[in-house]
């Protein structure tokens, strides 16, 4: 068969910045790392042609069965040569895999975690060290692939927690970067780099201020003056910039990120992680159990989120209005006006939504079970029927998603706002004015684009810049806003604490028919049946998960047993027939963020509490029931040690759905075998430390409140203890929002920025009156 998978990629490339100088690993450490990576995702060959040091060896019949099983689930257009290439691919053969690991270790991972990994890799390259860690007096790279896999399997079930963590970390990193850099995976899945639905959009033509090179031999900083400086360009920043600019104030918006116009979007999964997300899309908690994904783009999280536009629920607003927060704004008509205003500007509506398979399962499953469910309004300018695209995690090339870069930031520009990209805010500047510590500006470092207009070249201008302002607004996001306050010398003990993450676990369903789950809106339905499990507003929501291969495959349960790593490639290929869901918890218990001294990197100190894990389990079981009653063939979870639930033909019932080809469970969820599997899930829970969780929402680290003894900012967003400094982003949430935080973030910023504009206008009038009186 000839290779039929050919694709013309529309997007303009977005080359990555140069790799940092200085290899983070020695040659010996690279040898150990690649030996492990090649055991996690091995080259698989039949016994007759395999080499034990390079390949996972399968008996010829087992290889033939695995090959035929893979052939059954992938595109009919895939050639035999492609399948063989896929089977024999290993991470060490992929140049981009190594460069991604290099970038991660050089600049995106905490120093403690890096040093621990370097020690382990060095030990594994010695006979004595290998004996201690593996039980074999042989360097790990000298072991056959099957022995390396045995070592990983033993680590994964070791009585020593640190070894279980080591196995999890190494397999997770390998799966992540293999899935995002594999030259064969996308072709096997027939996953198109350019979305099949929608057409390229015309974005706003942003103009960015360019800082000239310094003419001083001492490299003195460039100084700029304005009324208001806003640090950040995300959801809170964009709304604030619009309101303050339209109030007639001079506004400068700065962001460390660079703007990528729609012709570059959606980016590849590899490039988007670096260009559009913080820390290369990889922020791992201190205990290594939480993977945090945070936007790092021009437009912030609004550039990479999933269009879900849910308003703050009444019970959360009541909680914030009552003790201990005591913020009556949230139950006032003014806050509802702000919610409606920001939704109106983005054209938020649920009308005309076309649900893909993933979201239709939520709607149908909840209906069959009698559970609370609804459509999720989208910020698509009232044209939901035209935005049938599952790639928004990588940036929206159609401009169908009306986030900050399509709405509030262009509004601010039309009102005169000035934008600076590539600006790393280092500290807020303060002066003593009338006996009060007063913010007077921001100091930072600006890095230009290269001479080709990109960021991959080394010919860039770097300047220290001081922006003097009457008011400073920090909108750098929940992970970075508190760090900027701390770098600026503020010592309120609540700065960086009260971190909420909406932790999630994922449940996967595999179907008999092809799903192509990356097509269609990512999150268009939500089940809220389990949102209030403690009668105090804490519980789980069930939502859809993005199904881009490089973002979902890393979370698949790794098959240490049941066929081993060879099975991982077969499982990854089943993404074509897969849907996935998150049990998203509005958690009670919190964590904190802090800055690593050596690197300045944001560190996340967060562990999902047993209390919140119980709620996550209930959401997970709910997803499993939905998948069962809607006819999924196989159900998988992230719970270590619990195998998937697989149904035979007779268990799917005699009735066949003419549209999908899937059967429906004739006994519903009362099937005894299914109930026994659910009991095992509930009883197992999330064993520590091998369980892993995820988060794409961050809130609360500059909490709003009515007293500096309990919060960071006052009811109008002003930082306690200083004048002229405000925070306007999701870090001010008093607790977790319980819904995707974009609209809540925007609404709070809408109200606080309008209040600030009124106060500044009043102060200007009073100053003019005083001047006239003096004259």
C-alpha cells in the first residue's frame, strides 16, 4: 500500500527561541536518560529481527497480533511502512525529543528537582549506583530493553515512595515529549496539523512600542511616563486596559510574551507549549503529583482556553459576600452588570452549539442517569455554529474565539493604549509620598524580536526600562502576580498563599467507531450533579478534556504490565476512537506559590487533600457511569493499579445505535461486573505518591478581602499597605470559582477598573479645584 496521508499545513511557522547555552546534562547523564526513555517508548520488533539492546523483543506471533490490532484502529490510509516506522520509533531517534528535554532541564524545571534527577542519572551510569537503584550491577544503558522495563515496573510498585515517584516522573516526561515530537504519531492517527473546520481569520493589527538601543556607554535604562501601567495582557488586564483607556487615561500594557497573529495559529503542539504557555507548558508541583498548565501568551489564558464562558454561580457569590470574606460586591447588581457586560462584549451564548462526540456523551449520559447537565456558553461572538474547532489550546487561527486579543485589547488600542511585548517586569517601584508607601512605576527588562520579526534569532536588543505611572495594575496571573509583589519588597504573609487549582483527574472512553475527537468545540457541556457534595459548595463538575494527541496521551495510564510499553503505542493509536473527561473539583483546601531563589522560577506547593480527593473520586465514578450507559467499549482511569473496564459484545446489549454503531448497556449501571469495578475504583482512591493530577485553572494567591489580616487586596483591588498599586486578575478570587474562571476574572476586573477610573477622575477634578483655589 502506498502512503496516502499527505497534508498541506496552512500556518506560518513560529520557530522556537534558541536553546540556552550550557548543556544541562553530561554525556553520561544523557546516556542514562535516553536508555530509560527508549524503555518507556521502545522500538518494537519481532524476535527474528530484534536487537535486545535497542528493541523490545516480541515473539513473532505476539508481534503479528500487536501489528494487526494496531492496524484495526488506525487510518485505513496508513501504509505498512508507516506502521513499521511507528513500531520501531524510539525517543532517542527523535532530535526534537532531546531538544525539548534539554529546554525543560535548562530553564523550566526547579533546581531541586533537576539536581535530584542529575544524581539519579549519574548513579545509573555506574555499576555501583545501578546496583543500589536497580538491583543489577550493570549500567542501565548496558541493560537489554526488557530489563530496563523490568526496572521501571519494579520502581512503580516499590515500597519506597521515592522510587515510585521516580518511575512516574520518568514515564510521564517521556510520554509527554514523545507525543509532542513524534514524526509518526500524527500520521498514524491522521491528525491534521491544520484544522479541517473553519477558515483563517483576520486578527487585529497590534502595534508594539519599540525601545531604541541605549546611546549611553553605561546602558542607562529607558524611561517612559504614563498614567497607568498594566503588567500582563490576559483576561483581567485586557478588560482593565479597555476601561481605563476609554476613560481617557494614558495606559501602557506590558507582557513578557510575544503576540502571534492568527496566521501562525494553531501552532504545533511542540511550539505552542513553548510560545504560548508558562515554563514550556510544564509546571510540576513540589511533591511532583500536580501538573499545572498556565497560559503565557499575549492575551494570557484567554488565548489558549477552550471558549467556555460560565458566569460565577450564586452559591459562590454568596460565599464571597459573607464571612469570613465579607465582600458584598458579589451579591450586588453591580457585579451582575459586570458579568453581563463582559459576556456581551465577547458575544457569549449557548445558541447554535454543535456538540462533538465527547460533549454529546455528557449530555446523553446525564439525561439517561437523570443528572443535572447543561450546555456551556461559548465566547464565539454569537457564531457558535461556525466555531467547530478543537484546537484552541494551541491558539485560535480562525479568530472565532473572541478572547482578549479579539475584543478588549483591540478596544483598548482604539482608545489609545500602548502595548509592549517582550517586557519582563522585575519589580514595582515605590516612593514615600506624604508618609505613605506609593507605587510610582515598574522596572523591567525588554527584549526585542530578532531581525526577522521572530524570536528564534540571537540578534535581539535588550534594554532595562522604567515605566513611571500614577497607578500600577498587576495582572500577571495567579502564579506570577504574587511573585512580582514579593520581588518588590511587600511582606504581607498572605501573598502567594490561598492557591486554588481546580484539580482534576481524567477518565477515558474508547469506542468501537472512529471519533476523531480533536474535531469540534472542546468544552460545550457540563454536568453539575456532584458540585455540592459537602453541602458547603465543594464537589466535582464533569467536563470534556481537550483531545489533542500531545496533550491527552501523556495522561493515559501507563501500562507497566498487561503487555508493557509496546501496549503504550497501541493505546496511543486508539486516540482516534477515544473521548476523555475531567472530574474537576472546587476544592476546599489550598496551597501556595513561591519563587525559587536560584532561578526565580515559580514553584507550586500544592497537594490535593484527602477531603478533596473524595469529591474527585465521585466525579470520576460519575464519568464512568456516563460512558457505560452511552455504550463505550472500554473505560480507563488514571488510578494506579486499577485495570480498565472492557465490555464484551453481549454486555453492550442487543440494541444497536444506528448512528454510532455502539450498543447500549441492557442492564444500565446495575451490571454486577461493572459495579464491582466501580467499588474497586472507590476503594483504591488515589494512592500516594504515584497518583497524578492536573490543573488548568489558578486562583487566589492575592486574595481579596476586607482586612489585611486575611487578604492581600482590599474590596477595590488595591494592595493593602501601599497606595497606587492594584491587582486585577484571578489571583484576587477569595476562593475557588467552581467554574472556568475567565468570566469571573473579567467581571471583577471590569468593576475594579471602572472604580479606579472614577477615583482617578474625581482626584483630577479635586486637584484642578485646589489649583484654582490656590490661584
